[in-house]
C-alpha cells in the first residue's frame, strides 16, 4: 500500500469509529515507515475532523464523535509508543491545559504528545482548569512555558485571566496559546506571548521558538 492509501485507511477507520481497525491501520503505517506526524495530521486528526463535520451537518450524533475520539486515542497511543524512544533529555518544561469551561482535549493531547517527543517535559493539567492552577503549577515546576488549548470561544475570558495572573505573579513562563478559538489577534488582545498555529507540528515549533530552542 502507498503512504496515501495507508493514511486514507487510518482516516476511514476513524470515520467508521473502529478501535481495532484504527490500531491495525496505524500499526501498518508505522511499520511501513510513514512519518508519525503525517499519521497524526493526515490520518487520525483528519478522520476526526471528518466525523465532526458530519455531526455539524447532522449526519452523525454526538455519540459517534465520542466513539471516533476513542478510536483516535487508540491510534495515538501507538504513535506515542513509537515516539517515546526519541525523547532524550528534557530541554524545557511546559505546563499544558484547557481553561475552565472547555472539555475538549483531543488537540491538547496531540500537542502534548508532540511536545514530549520534541524534548519538553510536559505537565498536563487536563481540561476545565481553573486559571490559578496554571500559575501555581508553573511556579511549582519552574516552567519555561504555559501552553493553553481552547476550542470553546466562550471560555476566552478564562484564558485571558491566566495571562493577567501570570503577569501579576511575575513568573518566568511564557504563554503560548492554540486551538480553533485562538489566533494571533487573540494572543495580542489577551496578552499571551504567542499563538501556536493550527496543528501539532507548528505548535511544537512555536513552543521551541518561544523558549529559545528554535529560530
Ligand atoms: C470532538 C468534539 C467534541 C467531543 C470532545 C471530546 C474530547 N475528548 O475532546 C465532545 C463530543 C465531548 C464535544 C462536546 C462539545 N462540543 Co465539541 N467538537 C468536537 C469536534 C467534532 C472536533 C474537535 C477536535 O477534537 N478536533 C481535532 C483536534 C485534533 O483539532 P484541534 O482541537 O483544532 O487541535 C489542533 C490545533 O488546534 C492545535 N492546538 C490545539 N491545542 C493547542 C494548544 C497549543 C498551546 C497550541 C500551540 C496548539 C494547539 O494543534 C492540535 C493538533 O493538530 C468539533 C468540530 C470540528 N470539526 O472541529 C466540535 C466543536 C469544537 N464542539 C463544539 C461544541 C459547541 C460542543 C458542545 C457545547 C456540544 C454540546 N451541545 O454539548 C460540547 C462542549 C463541552 C465543553 N464544555 O467543552 C463547537 C464549538 C463552538 C465554539 N467555537 O465555541 C464545535 C466547533 C462544533 C460546532 N461547530 O458546533 N465536542
């Protein structure tokens, strides 16, 4: 099978909400040497977006989205195993999370996984995180970076609160934001240090740039 076919098979497995088929297709792609980044962006995440779009068009129920997300997690676990050996020693520390009110975590988890593979020690606070918790954790672990993921635009005020608290507390961590509810404009408006783009590889590059690990 060509790379394009292998990625298409992963995408289709997610659309079919099949954990076993997603695992089989992801395994085959990894064995064939397909770049893990491509497996994530053009396979797993692309499949979920397709299901999401069908949900928005009322061709699927929310339960289908959840089942597709479960299949994505199964594929992601295999990619993570593959990337784990490449970690080496940590070059920077990041506190990651989704602000209060937002329960979406698929994008955040992918970004966290890629950051680990990129040399970051990641403290993932999960979803629905109180603004103060970002600051407390960043101080506790002397973080270089706070990464926030946001899908729900109604929760932007919570993201802004983290930026304000960080400034007031005088912590060293820079603030990187990402997710569909954010943009460069939003970063500027709420006082974040940078916007990290729409996919995990761009996010990791932005994170490295912010802490001086990339040009
Ligand atoms: C999956 C999903 C769900 C799942 C979430 C499962 C989970 N564990 O996350 C479930 C079914 C639970 C769900 C619930 C809801 N959802 Co929903 N959901 C989606 C869906 C289909 C896909 C989101 C996703 O995971 N995308 C895939 C990931 C990989 O992409 P991503 O998040 O963009 O992440 C990438 C980049 O943004 C970037 N990135 C992400 N984070 C970060 C962080 C940093 C620091 C950086 C640098 C980069 C970065 O890299 C990531 C990897 O490539 C979207 C529709 C769509 N097509 O997008 C709706 C959507 C996000 N949901 C929506 C809504 C309204 C809801 C509900 C309110 C529905 C309801 N009526 O109950 C609830 C909200 C619950 C809550 N309070 O949060 C709306 C949001 C509208 C808005 N803009 O505010 C959307 C857009 C659908 C719509 N058009 O109506 N949802």
